[in-house]
C-alpha cells in the first residue's frame, strides 16, 4: 500500500467523524504537520504508526515459519511474503 493509498484509507475513516482533511504545504516532514488541523495530523501520524506496527506483526509470523521450515523453497516463499507485507505490497 502506497502512502497515498494509506492516506486515502485514513481519510475515508476519519473524514466521516468530522476531522478536517484539508492539507497544507510544509517544509518540515513531520506527518502530523501535513494537515491544517493538529488533531487530524496527530490522528494521521497514529494511523501510520499503527499500520506499520500491524504489518510488522504479520511479517514476523512469516519470519517464524521460514525459520521452522525444512523445505528451502517453502522458506523462501515465507521470506517473500514477509517482505511483501513489510513493504505494503501484500493484497
């Protein structure tokens, strides 16, 4: 999932709850500063952190399977899946 796809999912979730989705151009790359409203920015930063933490937890399951796997090809598949999850490329 790209950053823009993640942002679209965030805005689809937060927008109906009344969060201000207007963005602003910034020189400092803090994720919470991208939104005009600070509450929205903090929610966006939390959304990103939670999404990345969830991906890492899922990828660790694949890592464990790869370590326990006796079949080299299956272990490679598990490692491939873990990498795809971490990158956000998994469906």
